[in-house]
């Protein structure tokens, strides 16, 4: 999860007092929930000098659920422009791709001059490398002449052009060879490929199974690699399996 900034401005208001509420409504929520409150107001310092005021900024996180969107508001003190005040604000959020994608974020402003609060909404589009790649599942021992299946499991990703290839490499050689190509097609006739995709809430999981008949001459001492290509990843992910085949 990475932090993102949402910038907005509160313009042309007077007096200086202002309240900013932040609400969030996730896809499965029936109503929105307050996740943040920021107040900026002026208070008089004493009864003898009513013209002097001081500024108070107050943050309120009461009644905020533990698993809600992490948010921090960084407003600047309102600045006067002619007879009105302006206040630039930056809302820092750390969204979770599983719970906050497509959530509705609302910023609401209250001010003494307003009869009703004003608000603006936006829909969060969360992208990121939340994808998890598990170690390759394989039998503890490979026996010559017996069928074997290697399974590569990918979880917690959003729908997109996910691609998986399987590679085989001799430990003594530098360049691996493809046994399953990017389109899921078999590049070598001795292998079969079974892909499966499942939806879990708003995220998906994917399994890629490589099946072949183990051979001492073909597989012993070879390194099998499951490599994942996905646009949200900053770099490709992969897992390897060292094959050791026992003879009959």
C-alpha cells in the first residue's frame, strides 16, 4: 500500500472559521462513514481585547474503525486575499486495493456563512502490486516415469492482463527455454498446462499447473521457473523449483 495525495482548495470564505469532514463509503457499505475531521477557528484571547484572536487547529479521529482508510489532512493556515480567505489542503491517504478500490470519498466543508455544507466526491481507483506469488507446489520426490504436476499460485490481484510462463534451465547453462509461453500455449509437447482463475470478493486468484512425466535425462538437475507478468508490478515476479529425479 502506497500513500497518495489529493489536493483541493477552499476559496473565498469569511470569517476565518472552517470545518472539513472526510467521509468514505466502500463498495459493500450501505452508508458513508466519517474518517476524519479538521477544524480551524479563531478564539478571543480575553475579555479586555476582543480584537485579538488566535488560531486553533484540531484533528478528530474518534469513532473511527480500525480497518478504515488511513488519512491525514495537511491544510495550510487560511491566507487572506483582499477581504476573503483561501485555504489550500492536501489529503494524504493510504488505500488498500482489496477494500478501497471503487470506494466513494467525500470532502465536506462547513462554514458559518453557509446555510448547508458543501461537498465534493471522487471515486478511488486503486492500483498497485498487491499480487502475491506463492512458492511452487511440487512432490517431495520426483520418480522417473511417473507423472508430476508443478503448481504456481497467484493471489490478490485485480482483473488485468496477467500472463504466466514456465521456463526450464539446465544448472550448467545460462539461458532457460520456455515450456509454456505467455499465451498459456505449450511450447514443448511433453508438457500440458492447466490454468484456473477464481474470484474472491473484489480480487482474483490464479493457478497455473504444469504436468509432465518425470525423466532422469530430461529433468534431473533442471530448474523450473514460474514467471508472472502483470502491468501493476514494478518488476516481474517468479518462483523456482529444483528438480531431482530418482531412477526406477
